[in-house]
């Protein structure tokens, strides 16, 4: 029997994360594990599947996970391992955890908000690597026989140090810049272990979600996207990524975001 591929979106409850879960259900045949912090699994399934047609509900598997609690992340990974066959491997994963606190000047900096920014935007992504790395496909002699596994962290253009020409957003920029280093480091680990997998970051553009509500007014309408549009573009870009594009951050147009 062939190994069993699956997809993961974590979390998958609103905005871009919800749109990504729906996009993967509509454009692939993969079983999809979608995480939620609160509520029940049945509630999540109903929420995700409500607008979809011709999607087998049995493909969607809720998984409870709290990004701020390592024990919860570890438990979710173990639940996933117990649920899947031993030869299952991660085909595509989107790690979408992110939070933005507007900081236009140093006086806006707040220790609790800074801490939360790094906790969600960087540390949770590190912990997901720690506990979900077991699902990366093993090294094989003939990589041509194995589809390339895609490990994707949702990032942001403002995490680019070389592209910073306006300042502000101190903790968001810093935590996303740190995430770029996480992406690069994890990808090098995959490369050295000769795993048929790559790690990248994806910038979805500015979306009309709660995360960016404070910036809706200042963003040009043609540059303010619906989550569904960004999800479609991200899934398309990720699907076509090649080995030589690994360890970098890409945007929704498939263009590189400089470090």
C-alpha cells in the first residue's frame, strides 16, 4: 500500500485560516485536520463545511489545540498520531497563528502585547515544529517517487528587514522577522536530513479580517483582499513550489519577500 498523505491547517477557525481549510477541501482529495481552540469538533465541522458543496464531510477532522499551551500542542500531535496509520505523512500544512497590536510609536509599546506578539507569531510556530515534525515524510533514496511535502508558515511582508521603509508595528515586525529565521532554520534541518520536504513562509497580502481592522481605512481598496482570494492564491503558489524555492518567504503572487 502507498503511504497516506494528509493536510493540516492550524488554527482553522476564522479569516485566512478558515478560508485555507475550505480551499484545501475544495481543491484536493486529502484528509484535512483542522485545529480549533474552543468549541466542539462538531461545531467546527459545521462552521467549515456550511458554504461548501460536493465535499465529503468525512475528509474533515477537527483537532483541538491551543497555540498558547505547549501541553495542548503536544496532546494534539499525539491524537493525530493515534488517529492516522503509521505510514501517514504530511503533504501540506499551513501554520496560520498570528496576532497584530497596532504600535505607531514607542509610547504604544506594552509589555503584555509584545509578549503575546512573540508568543503567537513566533513561539507557537516553534512549538508546532517541535511536536509535529514527526509527520514529515522520511528520507528516501528515490525522491522522485515521493511528492514534495510543503510545510508553510503564514508570515507578513512587514517582517522583511530590508523592506522596512516606514517603521512602526514594532513587535509585529520583530516577531515576523524572527519567524523568517525559524522558517530558514527548520528548512535547513529538513535539507540536511534529506527529507522530501521544504519549509517556506507565505505573505497573503492585507486582508479584510479582524487582524488588520485598524488598517482597513488606510489601505487602498485594490490592495485589501477577501480571505477567500488570498487563500486561493496561497494554495496555488504552494502547490507549485519547487526544491530551489525552499527556506524563503513568498507572497500571494509567487514573488519572493526579501529577508
